[in-house]
C-alpha cells in the first residue's frame, strides 16, 4: 500500500511539474524621494518701464513731381537716386512754343496800351469842348467809357502776359523739396501732359532728414498713458515731446533716439488702435521711408516683481509659475506677464514678493506633488540701454 502511494506521488510530480514550488513572496515597491528643485523669492525692484511697438518709418515730405505744362521733354538734369536740394532744376520742357506765346502776349499789351493812350487823349480834348457846350454830355461820357474799356483791355492783356510768362517758367521743372529723388519713367523726347488733371508723374522725391516713425497702440495703451499723465507720472505726448528710441531689424539695442510729435485724435473703430508718431534726426541718411523698426517709449516708473523667463510655463493660453508651499508641495499660480527688464520678466499680477517659486527644475515639478526645495537667488542681468 505504501509502495502504491509512493508511486502515485512520483507520477503526479512528473505530470504536474512545479507543484512543489513555493509561492513567490510579495515585493513592496520602494518609494522614490522627492525631486530636488531650486526655489527663490521674486526680485522686487523699482524699474522704469519702456513699452515697445512695431512700426514703419515714413518721410516727413513726399512729393510726386508733375509737369504743369504740356510739351516735349527736352532734358533731364539729375541722376536717378541722387540727393537734390529745394529749387534744383530737374527737367526742361521744350520752351519754344511758350516763348512765342510770351511774345504774342507782349504785343497785345502794347496794342492795348496804345488804345488806352488814344482813348485818354480823346477824353482830354473833349473836356474843354464840354465846358463850352460844343459837345453834349452824352458824347463826353461815351469817350470816357471808351477809355475805361481800353484800360480794362490793357489789364486783361497784362494778365495774359503774366500767364504766358508763368507757363514759360514752368517749362523748367524744379525740386519743390530737398531729399532723395527716385528714377523717372519718362525718357527725353516724349510728350508729357501738364495741368491740374491727368498731369504726367515725372519722378518722386522723399525728404530724409528728419524722418517720421509711425506706429499704432491699443486702446489699453492709450488709457494707460492718459492715466499716467493725470497722475503726474508721465506727461502726455500731446503736450510734451516724450523721448523714444528705435532699433532696426539687424540691431540688438535701441540706438536711434527721437521724440514723440503726434498722437491721433481718435481710435480706429475697425482695429481699436490709435496712431502715434515720433520724429528722428537722420543726418547720415541711414533710415529710409518704409523701413520697419521696434520703438520703445517711456511707460512709467513703479515697484515691480521680476522673475527669470525660464521659471514660466505655459498651460494652454495661460502662463503659470510653480510655487512651493512650506510643506514642500507644488502649487501652480497663473500670472500676467509684462516686459523684460534687466534680463528678467516683469510679473504684473499673480505673484507676491514672499512667494517661493521654482527657478530651476521646473520640468521635474508636478502640481500637488512634493519636492525637495533648495534655496537660490534671483539677480538682475545686464540693464538694457535706455
């Protein structure tokens, strides 16, 4: 009987391998330590804020040079793209027809003068005859009327002469302003049209020094500056030429200094923006109409909270900063951003100067989890040039 039991046991062990194995022991996973992060309080500093706007340079004066009289273009007196002065001769139109018109008008003036002299003589001869009642009063009045008509004809002839002389003068087209001239689409020998309507555009001149910079600000910007003006922190650009600076697309600093000289009288109802304008010296002619630039204008002085840009994360459309509570828990705070000053980002709202924020290791922090904070310090970088 014992042999039979032993034999069955061997068979079962062969058919069911592993039945003699002991159950595995349950392993409790080891809990990972809180990740280390660097925390610091925001830097509080009295700053001067400069608001930035994108705009474009515009010429103070722009003139399309057109012919005032019609005729054949005889000569061009400039090189395309050169600097011209006010009054420089630019084009000459064939003068001969206008010289003939001046000579005809001069002859008409002489003729009218002769008729006036004759009429005045008739009046003077008739005056004693009227006193002796040799002629009637009506005849004398007729002679006086003839003299007045001759005087009017002389005035008309002189006006015609001045018009002819003016047309002759306009055959020499001069520069109305100083600036840089463009090219001309009309070659010598072509017939050009003059006058007030449909006159041929011969070229364009733009002034260069000084030069305007035009930009647009939002309604919020306008309200901000108005309230600063009313509080006495910043005068309105309508009342004072506030300083501004511009940098070009290939420049890292705001090296071109100017001043405000215009703020529009209404907001554009379509865009909700208001136009502003500054003026700059341009003695070296570096700045050209049409160039883009980034303008910076004084936006007031105040105590601000600053943090590194690396400490700011994005949560869809919101900007958040991770803060650490006294027990080491991570709490996100939604913030409103301002400009960068001295290498740090201005925080307009959402933080206080006593908050401990994560400035290094933000990627290891998760809302609600514990972290191991290590104290750091926020310092301002190199101040930006004003």
